[in-house]
C-alpha cells in the first residue's frame, strides 16, 4: 500500500485494483494499518472506489475527521476526477452526460432508466477527451454525482465501454479496467486547509498507448 500523505486526522493512499475499499481483511483500511505499522490504528473509509478501480483515496483517522469528510461528500464539496480509456470516441471532445440510473441489487448491476421511478437516481458527469488513437480515447472525467458504477455505465450505454470492462461490455480486453482515480480535493477536516492530490495511472496497457 502506497501512502501519499498522512497526519493525525487523514491518510491519502493509492488503492490497488481488485482490493475492496471497505474495512475487512485485505481491504484498504487493513492495508493502510499494515503500511503504518499499527494493526490497531483507527482507519475509516469515507468514500469508495469500485473493487476493480485503482487510484487515490482519502481515509479518516478518527471519528471527527470521518464525520466532516462525509459531510463534504454529501454536500458536493469533495472533488473527484478520473482518467479512463474507452473504446471509440465521444461525438464531442468536451461534454456532459446525464442519465437516470437504477441499481439492480440482485444482479449487482446499474442500468440506465428511461423515466423517473422508485430507486431511480439522476447521474451527471463532465468529460474531456485528452487523446485518441488505435480506436481508443483517453478521457478525463469529473463526477458531479457519485452513483455506483456511474462512469462505467454512462460510457458503455453510449457504445463506448471502458477498456478492460467485464460487467458492462461484451468486448474481451486482456487487461484490468482502465479507470483510475487521478485527483481528489477536499478541505482538511480539522484545519479547513484545501488539500489536493493528483496521481497518474500506471504505465501499463492501455495507459501506455497514449
């Protein structure tokens, strides 16, 4: 587990792909405790990344910090940006996607709904195409809402599944999903200082194609 920053209230780390964000054996908090050399450390998850997604996460080191970071997330004060590689290319190089999403808990899948209804939630993201080659596009994404599998579903529903996608694509890519938490920004839960962290994805396929 790579630690980017830590103090008495927070820890910013790099979540490996295929590791759960939640506090259980082998989950991110467990790996953070191991990296800090304290198996009894108070480490609390305040936001999640899909199991298959890697990149920047911030965790709280006490109840007060967890409460304040959770408030910022609820009030849309917590900034999250992602990098992705998708098959194809969006019609516009800069744009916004809006959908109504429904979470099928039994199938553990998120789907686009055609009209409002029970369990249907609005989902919005902004994107910018950074590069396009070999039939793929590298895209920077700013989440306006944080629905489960939102990025993956919104691009796949438009015929542009993420490279390495397994759940929402019929294509067979020989790589991990190309979705990376590249930037987080928030106010320090105790001091109020604006904290911003940015990290590039690993130099592996398909990232190394750009």
